[in-house]
C-alpha cells in the first residue's frame, strides 16, 4: 500500500491544475469580472449564483452556504473521495507521477486510465446492442419488471450478445490489447483462447462514486446459460466489489443533501426505487454489505453527527432475515440511526413497484422500523413465549442486544419495550440488560472519521476541516468606509500580489487595522512575507492563521472585483493598497502632530526630529499618491 504523498507533489499537482476546469465539470461557470467566475452552488439549492471561483488563486467560495476550499476540497466534498484519492485523481488527470514518503508503490495512473476507458467503451457497446433483434429477451425482461427504454437509458442497462468474441473484437478495433481487456475483467481465458466474459446477458454498468464505469453486473436470461444467475466483473485494479455500491453515482447528491441512504439488494431494486422517487437507493454488487461499504457511505452521508438515517430493505424470506442480521452486526459502525424496511408480504422494491405502484415503494421506506426493534423481534420469534423456559431464553438472547444500544437515552425505552414483549417484570429485564454488557461495551463503537494529519494534507485543507466551526465571515463585517478599505486591500493582496508589488505589500502589512478579524488575516499575510520563502499564496496564509479565520482568507481570495479589464484591475489593486498605506501614514502624521503640540518649547532636538519625521512622512505620502 502506498504511503503518504510528498507535500511537494501535493503542491505541484495543485499548481498544475486549473480549478475552473475541475469545478466546470460539475458547475456551469460564467465570467464575473476579471479573473473571477460564478455559478450556481453545487452544495445547496439556489436560484441566483453565489458560488465564486478564482482560478488565479485556486480557491472557491459560496457566499450563500459558506462552502469554500481548494481543488482538493472540492473533489472531496463533491465526489466524496478521500484527500489522497483526490490528489491521485488529479495527478492521473495531468499525467504527474506521485512520490510517497513511506516507500509505497505509486498507482499506475496510465494503466488505470486505460482500464476505465475500456470499461466505458464496453458500456457503450452493450447499450447499443440492447436495441438489436437478439436482445428482445433482454428488453422483455426489463418490460416485465416495469422498466421502459428511458429507464434502461437512465441506468445505462445494455445487452451482451451471445457471441464468443463480439466485444473482444469490437474493443480490439479501438486499440485495446488482449492484456488490457483481461486486466479490466472483460474477457476470460479458456481452452479455446480468450472469449467474452459476458454473453447472452442483460448488463448493468457498475460505476464508482465519481460516475466512472469500473465493472459490470450481468443477469442470466437464456435457459442454456449454465452460469450463475448474476455474474459480476472479477476483482481488478479498478473494481473492488467490497468497496463499490451500485447506484451511488446517481444517489450521492441526494444522500449528502438529505442525510439518508436506502440500502436494497439488487440492481432492479435500485432502479425501481429511483423511478419511484426514492433517489437515495443503492445496492451492493454481488457481495454482502460490509465494513468497506460502510466507510464509503459514511463519507457520502457526512456521518459524524448522528443525524443521518440508513434504511435497509430486505426480502421477507429466510435469506432476507439473515441479511438483516448481518447488517446488524455492523450497525454500530454508523453514527447515523439505522432502520429496517420489510414489505408486509415480503416483496422486494422492484416487485412491490410492479404490483402496487410507486407510492408503495415510498411508503415502504417511510414505514421503516428501528434496526434494534427489528432485531429484537426477530430474536424473540425463535422462542416460545408461552412457556417460562421460552421467555427466560428469549430474555437471555435479547438482553445483550438492548445493552449494546450506544445511545444511553434509548436504552431504558427498549428495556421497557422488551419487558412488554416478554410479559415480564421491568425490574427483572433491567437487571438482565445491565448484566449483559452495561450499555454497549461489548461491541466496538462507531468508527468516527479521523482528521487528516498535517503530513498527509496540504495546509489549505485546514480551512476546509474547520468549516463547521468558523464563526467569522466577511458578510458579517461592518460596512463602514474604514473596514471596507481594509477588506478591499486584503482582497487585492491575496488575489493579485504580483500586481500590487513587493514594496506595497510590505508597507501594507505594517498598517494598523481597526477590524480585529481582518487584522488576523493581515498578520497571516505578514507571516508569509516575513518567512524564508516570501511568495504570497493563499494556501500559505490559510496555514498561518488560526483555523476559525481560514474561511475569511478563502472568502477574500474569491471575492469578485468590479473591474472589467487588466488595466483597471491593476489600477484598482495598487490603488486600494496604497489607500490603506496612506491611511496609516496619515495616522502616523496625526500622532507626530499631537506630540509636537505636547512638546516643551525647550526641547529643540526632539522638536527638530519630529519636524524631519513629518517632512519625510509627507514626502512618502506624495510619492505614494503619484505612483
């Protein structure tokens, strides 16, 4: 496994990446002045654009919801990837070779890109073949389950021809080698050589959270197909079934927005839920719901506050009950509340939609029951509660479940509910629960997201990590002329340091600030200018200021300027910083004049020194204004 990415590489990849290109893949950006872009915020609903991007400084900020950060922060928030994954993805995009501090092997971005491209080409091939005459059986399968051509298109469903090498030949004609097709899991090796892995089957593309096709799931249709009912892509460099969730690329935005995810069991169940309006449905891909799936979902849910919901739907049969118990075994890895939804007649979401319509699917999810209640009832069903022996056995089995409830405020209520279900005295059930574990000590607590270390993240990310704690915003600054001048001068210094120039920058940071918040930002700028590497960059200022002020720096870095061209821009940038310095010189002049008025007439030496200082100040002010 690769170690930490070198900080120099992190900085280099960011420097070579145009943040507008990355954000532009998700947001339609339009010019908002020189060097500034604006669009509708992807993180909250809005009608008028308040999402600002400054490619020159590499930052974005939404003045509506407060989201801000650099290109890495954007990918983490938008695509729900880790910091390392964000860096690696951008490195692959620009063809930059990363180096790792702990001696790990860097991912082969070139090979990964080829595998992803091969999968995408295969997906397009399958979609095209769904319209062929031989795919009638596939179209009929979809139609019988309530899915029309538009639904198939929306989910990218395709058809793999019943052919030995139709896909192989198609992809070879596009320049892919047999080795690449094998590495992508698209072909298999047999006694007769290489052949298509998927043949005569309905095919679903399996995409990662970013929407890239990493593999496929294929459903058996033909009677003479002796393979498994569902055949998936094998483990490859880009497809890891324990980490991939079908439909997450479509559901991630609503999951993040509503803090709810609905876990179903199959591809058609995901389709049915989305078409019925349950747009947060996802499913595993040929494997049980496990720890790695939970890690992925927690990232999308923002699962740290406990306000979210995870709803599991299971078939009503024995297999569905077992699946529910397996999910319960991992339940406390979530901070979110977990629920179970089972249709009264045991139908899965696809069959439920077909039999009773879209509303029934939505009702299924809304009538969920808490996971603990479901598991307790499931446990009690194994015992004959009409006998003393059965009730005692049921208590022994259910008491540890209640004891494991991590929310101490819920435990007494479930204890009373268990006593009611068993028809036993509350005191007796309470003793059993206390003796069974003392409230959740028998199982590992939820694994909360760990903060990145400074060695594994760029300094710019500090502001993003502290976003939820930031009490300051430039929107709350006073609107008096003096504060506006300080704000505008810092904006010019952060956004256009080269236009302002080193001399003005160094004079400006010596100026006193009336606003305490902006004074902290000025101190951050001064710290960078006074370091061994005085290049003024926003991420370095962010790293210098206390975390609650990082957001103010980022906001100033993306705040639009009113100028329309480069000439006006430079005049404004130098002018506003000069005005700040002039204000400081005027303050110093006022102080000198005050000292002169208070000075004794006998102290000629001090009087002369003050006079010379006043002359120098006045000369400096004139030179500043003439610049």
